[in-house]
C-alpha cells in the first residue's frame, strides 16, 4: 500500500487501526518488492503490536529523518496495570503465593507485580529495588518469589493486571539498524511490559554499517519487563549499540520469570544480556559473549552453550566473563564450552554477595592467556556491603564440577594454574569478615590436560563453615606450601 518506503508515523497508524479493530488477529507482512521495507523515523513513537505479528521474512531497514534524534523502540507490547491497596496483600501472602481471599486475584489469570519499596542496595549511589512477578491462576501463584518478603526491612507494594495463557509472537524479521556515530540514535526493536507467553522467533538484528568499539551506548534491543514465560528461538544479534566502557545490551530483562532461549547467536562490545530481578532462565545451544544478572535473581541453567569473547572487540582481558550479583539457587552449566572465558564473576558494584551453587556438568574449559579461573571476585571491602540485613555479609558459591574437561590453548606455555576462586587484585579485597555459604567443593570426575594444575584459592580467606572436599583421585592433593606439579590439586585450608 505504501511501496517500499514508509514513514514510521504512517506505519504506526496502520498498525493501531488493525490492533484496535481486531485485537486478537494475526498481522502478516507480505507483498513487498524484494521483501524489503525502508522505515524512516519521523517521530520518536513506537508501534503497538497485537498478539501475533508475522513479518514474513521481511527485511526492515531503518533510518532517521534529518532533525529527528534520540533513542526509541520501534515496537511495543503493553498491558495496563492497576494498584492493589497495601492493606489487601500481606507479606505472608506474597511468600506463600495464595490469594484466594483477594477479589482482584481470585479468578482468572493475573500477573502480580511485587516490589520491595525499601531499597535493596545501591549502585554508584543510586538506590536499587528488588522485584518479583507472579503468575496467578484462580488465586494461586504458579511460581514463587526469589527471596522472602516477610522480613522487618521489607516495604511491600503491589500492582496487577489481567492476562491469559494464549501464545503471542513476533517472528520472521530481519532488522537493519542505523549506525550514526556521535549521535544518540539508538534504535531498539521492542519493549514488552506485563506480558505472558510471548515468543520471539526467527529474528536477526544487524546494522547498516558495522559499529566500532568506541561508538554509541545504551542499547536494549529486546527490553522485557514485568513478564512471564518469555521465549526466544533462532534469534541472531550481530552487534549492539555499546562500547567496551559504555553499557548496551542485546537483551535486557527486568523482573521476568521463566525466560527460555534456544539457538541464540548474539554478540556486542559490552555484552548480550543485562538482567535484573529474573527467576529461572534457561539457555540451550546459545553462542554469546556475556550473560549478566544484576541485583537479585534465582536459578539459571545453560545447556550446550558456547561462551567466548566477541571477535570484533579488541583482544583484551575485558568482557570475558558471565557476571552474577545477587544470585540465589543454582547456576548450572551443562555441556558448555568456555573459550578463555570466566564462568562466574562476582562484582562489588551492586554490593550484594549472595550464596548459590555453581554446577558445571560436562563440557570443556579452554584456558587461554586472559582467563585462568572459574570464579573471579573483583573487589570486596567492608564499605561495599548492602545495608539490608537480608544481604549482610559476603557469600561465595559452592563448586561442583562433574565430568569436565580442562584444556589450555597453545598460547599458554609452561605449567598452568587454574584457580577455582581468584581475586585478580588482592589489595582491593579488604573485607574483614568470614565467608558465608560455601560448604562444598566437588571435582569428580575430571579430565585435565597436560601441564595444568588446580588450586582452590588465590589468596587466604576464612570461611564460617567447614568445607567438604570431594576431589577426583586422579588429582594429587597437596597443601598450599608445596610446589605444584601437573595434575595436582592445591588446597588452601580456610
């Protein structure tokens, strides 16, 4: 109807007409020459999508009209939410997940937004708040909060919306984003809020010219908030608006339960994922260069994934890690590959050092010249702790390695140590308390390459509880005072 070039405002009006008149219809894009559509951003306005949008393998090329600048999302999915009075829901209700006595929640399918209005921690002097999202069917939650709300420090606030179990989707699209150096023209694909059961499938994100490593930041190409049951299948992200020193993510999840990613191929200078307040995330057959959880979250499972540096970024030691601040439950890597890459980095920035179980089951760790550790603890001082009593102190994770192969690259010569816990800059670790949570180190069985030995701790620390060690008999266990040799396991008693 509009040829192969259209103003964003015109496309927006057409979408809104269909969505308002046929809210449950599937919108299908078809009939474009060469299956391409040029969209010119003439207003910083998003297009409201309906339940189902099939772009029919269309390539959308985006450009900004002269004089129009700024970040924006092309598309949105949004459901309005309403307050629930503080007197209607108690902290115990939220913890047990039963809401039959609340008129707004006792019938049908609802999303309940839960927030602790007493700040959880700070980041660079900015207050941060923990959140949960509960999927409720006929008054009963189908999931649970990450950590209890029935504490003296919690100030509870809630909102809700009505949803349903029908599948929504956005699929079969290639988006070519504009790259305008020196501007803040950050064109993001979609922002979804208060959604349940949404699939993003067969989507490729690229640029009209390839971004350098010192360009624009602030990306969140897929931005999902306060939602449940979110799935990505066969999604490719070829770069993001980000730099090595300025954040920008391909996928940003904030307060999401049950997110699933299959066949995700995604890279960016800063990293792929920037997540806050997520519970149960599952990645399978993904190839990415960074998975972050900030602030508050629980249970992350990665199966048959490859983690390595973004090939278009400079060959430095930066951004070769997955970062977890405030994680509870488990972190499971099953049959994954790490190429000169740190599986766990614990950072001081969010001041939340919670305990979890790090399980590496099968897979391969390829030691490179930049990374020689399983867990990297960047810095912790007494001043770095959250003021909340729920997160007081410092916890380190339990380590369980089963059936793992440990190799080193040809770039690493001589006898090579691999630390389970490493503090890259010991002078910055001045925390004076004992380490909580850790009670277990299991390495059994393990296949270890030539001229490699394993050591537990990079520096001397003290633990609150005795550590139960279950070490493969193929490794010779020695104390920290002895000279290590290939195939040995160096114990530092803590």
